[in-house]
C-alpha cells in the first residue's frame, strides 16, 4: 500500500482553521479527546486495514 503523502486538500488552510476553531475553549484533555475522535472518524472513512496500517507507519 502506497499512501499519497503529497498535498491533496483543496483548502488546507481552511481545514486547519476549522480544526483550531474546534479546539477553542477546550482543556488539554478535551483537545486530546477531540483529536482521538477525529482520528477514529477519519479511519472509519478510510476503512481499509492496509491503508490504515500504512498511515500509522507514515505518521511514526
């Protein structure tokens, strides 16, 4: 499995802004929990175990 690690978002700045806004007013613990839930939602969207394993390795 080869992941696309090249920029692939139409509006990366908009995504980053939305992510920062989602964290506004949260404690450190709440921010960590939000990130964990987001990872799980995105992993569910991907679905394929090989792709998810490759993504974990790439993130290391």
